[in-house]
C-alpha cells in the first residue's frame, strides 16, 4: 500500500502499523508461536525469553476499571506461562494515556522508538553519493549476522536483542521469495 495522506497523524499511524506488522509477521511465520487477536488487543506469545508482547491495544472504554481489567487479563495470560512480555503503545493506542496507566501498574518504559518519514518528491536532489558503497540484498546467514551487528550498533541494542532478531529472521525467512527483505552496504 502506498500512503497518499502525508499529514503527521497519518504518517505516524502508518509507521506504527509497519512496525506492528513486522512483529506480527514473526508470529505467523513460527509454527509454535501464538498470535492472539481480539477486537481490542493483538499480542504474541512466543515462549520464555522470546518476543512476547502486546503490539496493538485499542480498548472500547477508557474507564480506569475497564482498562485495569483488560491489563489484568493480559498479565494473567503471561504470568500463567511464566514469561515476561512487552506492551507497546503508539499513536493508535486507546486510551491515549494507556502508557501512564501501565506505568502506574508497575510497567517501565524500556525503549522509545522514533519513526521517521520523508516526502521523496521534496528531498533535495543534490545529495552526495558515495560510489564506493554497494547496497545488496541480504541473502545468507553471514550477511544477516553482519546486518544485525550493524543494526545493534546503530540502534544501541543489546547483544541479546540482536541475537533474538537474528534468530527470528532465520526462522521467519528473509530474502527472495519471502515477505521481508534486508539490505546491507
């Protein structure tokens, strides 16, 4: 889908949807992972030490008692499986103050992701290009490991997070004939 509405709210929602789709595609790709979808929540259970989390939350009511009950349901789910999980919030999250409600329940913000977009029609075309850099698609495990190392350093990720990312793409697939393509240069 090509986004036509380039206003800030539409861009923010599109960036969030793209990140959520990446996480949820992992759930669809791995046979032993569980993807749970209700009208209000979308989350993954992947097992202890894996990518467990709530990626979409849009509650029908903003009433504190209602939201607390929904948070309890999710906590009960993961607690019964003896595993930790993340709960992401973004522009589509409802209620809009869910992050504060989660923090009041003992959750801690551990990461903040910045989404960026540009109108390519408005970009200055006088960009210096390094002709020595060759960008190629990642098609083997060696290049995937290299790409993950670059991303680890660029995003300031831990070794554990980089390894989880690597293992997830090894299992979900990457390269030609798959939904996800990575490039390195």
